[in-house]
């Protein structure tokens, strides 16, 4: 009989466990039932928050830079570097986590710090930059990012347009001639689980504006401002897949920086070395906080399961809550899912006790798939 080797390749359980902690708890639970079990851990992310942490767990060096936060205050942001490859996460510089509780700035939050973070990666010698976008506090079409990299956005009086998406309504001229020349020589990969266009019914303001504190009036203002911005930078590109990612920072990266869009989980699996780890495994355990309809649209567990299924390796999943029927799981390539909600139905208690509960779920996996 083939010796069992388990690969734990799960994303974070948002609000309770990091991807690294998920891997540690699953490993502990498995080994309680099968002592000495060969377990390899590869925390994964799909380009959103947690992407730098996943890269560091896979052996990248963590670097830090002081950059401009979404409200204009300085923040410390991390990126990851290995050889000539950098993993930059826009949420580290311009994410919702940098807003004080209950404070939003939908019209004025800026991605300037994301541009500064990209510049830090350039200065560290990166020739390939994986730019993970998600979890943003911003809806400025990437204008702030581009300004930090040398672009100039001017109003009718020749004055710089104020930060944020709202003021882009006053944009008269976009001068990209001052963009950092090193950008021409790098491979910039826009890694996102979002393929929305910049504007319109499926665009960044309409679909994601409310979670950044935008009122219905703000959404209309932002959509009009970004439509105007795109009319100056390149209107035929506003519908590109990924243009609407992270408040439109995807648009700025695609149009002005020559980025190429790839689904975030695909990029990260490549960067993290998933294929060789998968080749060593006989069972894969993936997961995230909530396995739901969104999971099926480019989230980490779906990407892991698709790759494992293509290699003929069985996949099970762990999650906080399960909102997918068995047939949807099967279609995604997941044999079975183990939800913490089945062990502890109170969501608050389940999140607070996620670690011990996850160990219990892993014990069940070991009994069902590995014991004997």
C-alpha cells in the first residue's frame, strides 16, 4: 500500500486563523490520529490579503517599507522577495485594514502607497512583480498608484487633481511620460480573483463601493468620475477583465503599467511551488473560512482542487461554514468538506475556538481517509 503523504494547501479563515495557523492546526489533528504521518504544508492565497504572508511561508524574504496609507497617513507595508521575484499586496498599503473602525473615505482614499510599494520592489531589484490586488479601501482607478510612480494628473488649471476617485471628475490631462522607466523592463502580473470591468453595473463602484462605505450617491459620483478618467487614459480598455479589481487599481496597472492579468490563485500556485508539492502528495486538504458560491469563482480552494483533480489526487476541504451542496463540491473537485459550524453552531464561538475545532475536524479527516 502506498505511504500516505498529505499536502495541506489552505487559505486563511478570515477573522480567526491565518493560512499558516490553519496548516498547523490541521497537521496537529491529523497526527493525533495517525502519529508520524508525512504532512507537507503550503499556505496559499489568491492575491488578496494574506498573499505576502503565504509567500513568506513558502520561503520568500519579508521586506517592509513606509508608504502612504489610504487616508494619507504613513503606514508600514510588507512585500515578499525571492531572487528577482517580488510579491506585492496592494492591501498592505491601501487596504481596508488601514482605516480606523467605522471610518471610510470612499471618494478620497488613495492608492498612492501601493505605487510606493511597487517602487520599493523595483528598488530591491525585482524583475518580476506579482501584484496581488484585493481588500482595498480605495476606488481611484489606480490614479494614486500611478502618481507615486511618476504620472501626473492635472485639472483644467494645470493643477494636480486631489487624491481619490471622486476628484477624477475634474481631470483634464493625464501625463504618463514621467512613469518610472524601470517599469518597461519588468514582468508585472496582476493577480486577482476579480474579473470585473472598471465601470457600469458590474464595475468597481457598483459591486464593491458599499463595502468601502460608499452611499448610493457616492457610487454614482465614482462611476461617473472613473468613466471620465478612462475616457482620457483609454476608454476601450475599461472593460478589460480585472480592470475593476481593488477599486480599479487593476485598470491603472493594465493600461499604464503594461500588466498582464491572471487569476490570482493560478499565479500564486506557480509562485509558491505548488506543482512539485502536489506531485509528492496522496491526499490534499484545502479550505478557507467560508466555502460558498464565491469560492467557485477563482478563490484559493477551487484553484487547489482543480489542480489536484487534474493530477488525479483526492481533495477534501476544511471551512468555518459550508454553503455549497455536495454536488457543487464534487463539481469543483472536492470529495468532502468538514465545517467547523457542524461542531459548533454558534458563529461567534466557532470563530473564537477555530483552532481547537479545526484540529477536531482534521481528526475526522484522518479517521475517514487515512486511518487503517
